[in-house]
C-alpha cells in the first residue's frame, strides 16, 4: 500500500499527526563576542489545519525559527546546533478531489504514508505512519520540491520581498513553472512526452531550465505558438491565484511591477504567490507589520479566509498580541530563544500562566489604563551570548526564586493543551524550597 | 510610459546635445591656438599669412567661423589633415574602423568577462574564488596601461614571439577586399580563415591590454553590487519559492546587480577610447588614437576637432544606450521621468 485512503479506511496506526513538529531546535550565530544562542531548544507542533501563533518581542528568535523551516537562515554566520523540524507533506485527497470528505477529515488533503513502514509506524516517521521528512536534514534538491510547494512563506515587507525588476507575472509564473510544469504542459495541450528537440525545448522552458539561446529559439515562429500556449496556461493560473486574493482586475495587475502597486496590493500578490501551489503549511512572518493599520485588518481577514478555504496550516509570527488573538487557534509565546508558554489562544488571554505572558498582556495599552501611561516589563532582554543554564526570564520576573537562576525550566503541560516553562507550575523535585509561587507575591 | 516611448524621447533630444557639444568642441580647440598654425613657417610674409587667414575665414568673427566649420561638418567636410596629408574624412573612416575593432572587441570581452567574474566572486563571497578575483581585478585597475602594454609586448612579442604587433600580415591583408575595414569582419566576408586567424592574432595583445582594466572595474562593481543584492529579502523569497540557487542568482540577484554595473560599463567605454591611444602607439595599431596623438603634438586642429567631436557623439550614444539598458533593467526609471 502506498496511498492512504485508496485502499479502504486508514489503518488505526494512522491517527492524525501534526503537519509539522519542531523538536528541540537550536540555531546559534557566530559573532565577535561569542556564540549567540538565538534559538535554544524550541519545540512545538503544528496540527493539521490549525493556525499557530508564534509571538514574542523583537530578537526573541521567532523569525529565525520560521526561516529554519525552509533553511533560509544564512549559514555561516548561523550554526545549526541541533534539533529537527519534522514535516509531513500532503497531497490532494483522491476520494473527493480536494473538496473535503470523511477520508480526509474535510481537509481535502491527505498525508502520504511512510515509505519505510507503509503506515505501520516506525522510527523514520516518528511512529506516525506518515511520510515524515526532517527539513533540516534532507538534501537541498528535495527541500526545493517542498519550498513554495508544500511549505510557503509570506514575508514581512512585501515591498522588499518582491523583486523590483520583474513583473508580477514573471514572479508568479516561476512558482508554477518550478512546481507544476507537467500540469502546465497538459493544460496547454502540449504533449509532455513529445520527442525531438522541439519537445525537449518546450519541456525545458516549462521547467525553468531554458537558457538564453533556447529562449531565443522558442521566440521564433515554428516554436513560438507552443511557447505562447504554455504562457497562456501559466497566465490562467496566475490570474486565478491573484483573483483569489481579491485583487481587482488581476489580468492588468499581472503586467505591473511591484513599485506600481500599493503596500496592501503587494502583500496580496505575496499571498497569491504563497498559496499558488496550495501548500500544507503557510509561514506568515509578520505579514502585516509593514502595512497601514487599515490595510492590516483587510490582509488579516484575507489570510484567515483563505486559510479556512484551503484548510492550510499556518504558522503566524507576530509581536502583536491583539492580532494573534484574532487569527490563531493556539499561541506559542517565545522569550529569548525559548518557548515560554503554549496554549489555546483563548486561554493565553484569559488565563496566562507564564509571568512573561502576563507581562506582555499587561503591556497592551487598554482604555482602562490611565491616560498617557504605558505599562512595560521592567529590565531588558538578556544577552544570548553563551547563556548559563537558568530561566531566561530571571532578572525581570516578579516571582523570581533562587532556583530560577540555577536551573532551566522546560515547557511541561499544566492542563489540557497548555504548556508552560516555569517553576511556578513545575517545581523541580530536588529543590523543594526556594520555588517561586504566585501566592507569595501580590498579583 | 513604455520603454519604446522613452527611447524615442531620448533620441529626439540627441541632435540638440550634438549641437551643444560641437560648440564646446569648436570653442575649446580655438582656445588651443590658430588652426593654420600647422601651415605657418618663419619664411612666410605677413601678406601670405593674411591670405591664409582670409582663405580659412579667420578674419571673420568666431561665431561665423563656427558656422563655416559646422556647415562643413554637415556636408561631410572635416577639413584637411596636415599630419596625414589628406582630407580628414578620407583618413578618418579606415582609422576609425581599426580603433573600433580594437575597442569593441575589448569591450565585449570586458563586459562578458567582467560580469561573469563579478557574479562568480559575488556568489562566493569571502571564499577563495572571491579572493583570487579580487587580486586579479585590483591589479587590473591599479596597473598603468602603458606599463602593462609594454610588459605584454616584451614577454609575448620580444621573448616568446607568440603574438605579432601591428594590425595584419601585409600579404594576407592584400589578399582580401576590405569593404568594412574591420579586418576580422572583412576576412569572414571573404571566407578567408587564414586572414581571420591573422586578424585575431594581431588583435589579441592590444585587446587584452585595453580590456584588462575595464574587466577589472566591471568585475569589482558587479561583485559588490551582487553581494549587496544577495542580502535583499526578495532573494530569500525566491529561494522560498523553491527556485534552484542557479535561478535565484541568474533571474533575481544578478538582474538587479546589473543596474549599477551598467553605469560603470558605460563609463569604461571612455576608459577604452582613452586607453586606445596608448595601446595603439605601443602595438603599432594604425587607429585613430595614434593619429590623434601625432595631431595633438603637431597642432593639426582639423583632426583634433574631428576626433573630439566624434568621441563626444560616441559618448552621447553610449550614454543613451546605458540609460535604455537602465530603463530595461529597472522599470522605476521610466516611471520617474
């Protein structure tokens, strides 16, 4: 059995597995002053179809975590110091052709079965029975088939993330040519198996492999018609992708250059580009930070709508808690390269457990605060150069106890779906005294 | 605005610029001395000098003299070259062809090699290929042209005897017709590969001399702007799309890195023309540069004016080409007009 769902019901071993799991990720940077532990033992899961928010202040390692998914952290100066990012690529559900049915749990997508154990659960698939790849380990070539195809990314500033020298059409077409070249050839009614130099040329063109001279040949009469058909096929897909992000007049926008579009339009183009291949996981790295507040709301709405339509899992990175509350199912709070707390979005806001999360929430300006006064967490973020084992929040924490300076708290579950890395909730066994409690302090 | 409209607009301004340039050229050469200086000698009487002045309209006001000259230029009459002992127009074209053959072949090599080297080095920043390219290009930019030329001459002509000097083997030159006066092109038209080989043979040393400096400058510029572009977000975004590194470099980073490089390429064309004077003298290349050097030394004003006017117009055209290339690479230029 190679295809899940095509041979009757899935075996019991195939319980839903997270689409991606970050396990003890460590990314360090070499600097003149020493090794900066930018991400230092981060673990979290992204369940299929959920939106996970990753929040934290600037420099806490959230962007580095996100970029690690696609190995976009430059090495050097970056060092992959350990951990893994397990990813389970999906494909369109055959039973419902992506419309959502019982087999695929209404998601329209099914994960591929593990090639080693054929769904029984083994070491390579971390016992899930699904095809599992470690994004940090797979060869560059395999990673490229995942980038932009199964995992896509939206960047913070669409003005910078779009190439100023290429038209919107050129930039979106690349995604289709790179990942959907066979489908494009089929849509253009070009025989993908056609022999002879002409067949080879057009196939190379469709796979972005053609060189300058080949392009010149393809622009000459006998081959030109075929090239134009291929282009038209790509154009149709580009228009469809743009239309989905509610860009007015996509056929016109296609011929524009990034500088001719507004910030909101550019971000829509980025989103269209990211969702072009219907990815399993969308990484949104502060997608609204560079935009006007009025545009922010609309982009946010769009991401949420597209997410529910495509049932894509989203890793939403932000420093803005109020935004995260509106889009995310679960929230992971990062502080100084570590996870402080993971919880369902509502719980984070109604019942924060980690002192840092509390501080963050208290710092959100609210109408109830006295006018002109802003609440801040006292102290500053620690230096991350060669840190000693201690709670990273020690020194700024109002509940600090001696143990916080001696040991490093690990995230552990407190109640349903809630994990906290704090000794208040998980007193270390051998240090019974000197454990911080909320009770000793006035809240 | 479309790029086509942009080019048309720029072309329409070109004649005005040429007129402006010609006035400056005329004024500057006039400051440099009397145009009949080359014909005068101590034995001539006052009357003879006055007669010459009248014949060349030197007794008229300077603006009128300009019109005489300008209308001559328009009719294709650039005056008489004392150095070549022939009308400037007759000598100019063959010599221009020789210089162009040299300058253009150096330019092609410099542009192709410079961009390739710069890309190669920039994509491998601070690794061995980058350091080697740096050594190559800094020595190219720092070495005086005349010294490098003499060095090549001594090593490859005097000692090794691998390459000849001059422009051609006289027998082979006489064997074919010369419709364009570009030896390489003429030999290809004639289908004479022996002559073609001879043409390339003779071209190599002066072209290398001339091209090295320009290659070095272009490679440096390309390398540094590529390094800068590779840090941009759109490069990561291109990688995030799943493009192979080859395409990230070629379709994304290099295209943008070419924008500043194109300016340098335009400027280096001036460097090539300037260098051609030295290269032509050292390698006995019968081009404009050598003729020009002789003319300056002997005060042959008609030739000087023709040469300066020509180079100025050439610069205007190169400048236009650079701007068009710029607009093609960076659409914001067209919009900003």
